[in-house]
C-alpha cells in the first residue's frame, strides 16, 4: 500500500492512488492535471520516508474533477446581558481532485 502525506493550504492530507480530496480553490478547469510537490512523507516498499521538511523529488499527481462551495457554517456569537450578538455565515471554496499517481 503506497500512500503520501502532502501539504496544501495549511492543511495536511494522507492520500492513496484513487482517493478524492477537497483542496483549497485553485481556479482550474475540470480534467486539468495538478502536481502537488509539498510532500511531507511517503511510504514505499514497506518503509516510510519522512522529509526534512519535504521529501526531495517526490510529488503527488492529481486530476481536477470540479470546483464548488461547501455547506454553509453559521457563526453565532452572543454576549449575555449585553444586548450584543452577531451572526455570520461562511462557505469554503474548494477544488475536488482525484489522486492519479504518487511519484517517489
């Protein structure tokens, strides 16, 4: 089982070939190819190689499926007895990609 841990947008993802992942929006067309080169760790031949901080020469190749927006998250803050409250909404923009290859 080959897997990789890579970094994108301040978050880390552990993926295998065939996984579908939601990454931060990249403004790419569907079926476009993406190379993610910030690989932190990679498993190969029963062992795991950790980078310091990145694994040199390793990359994760992916194909863009689509782009979209996530479900709305409501942020509600209330201060008791102060007659003060705020309500905000937030929707995350994402790019959905399918992992096609892991290059060690």
